[in-house]
C-alpha cells in the first residue's frame, strides 16, 4: 500500500523563512512512501516563489492575495 503525505505551505512574502521551512521537512518518514511539498504563494511580491522552486517544492501562484482559506483549498 502506498501512503502519501502532502505538505501544503501557504506563503505570502516569506522569502526570509520559506527556505528554512522547506529544508526542515523530512525527506523520509517511516510508514510514508511519498512526501510532496507544495507551496501556495498568495500573491507575494518578493522571492518566495523562486526560493521554493529552487528547493524542489511544487508551487501554485495566486496573482493577488486571496487569503489563507483559499490558499489551503488550492494546495489540496
């Protein structure tokens, strides 16, 4: 049986911390066969999106700030 984990990270102008957050997500967890990291960029105007992409996260871009509820829905 395949057990997958989705880590959805809402982000708005988080260039100072997004790299640290992504890098601290474990690459392996006992009992989990796949770990996927998705950063939902909520209209950031800084380098949040670029940093997330460079660290291998999948990204979803909102072109303007839509709020955390919308961001989590889009992440799923």
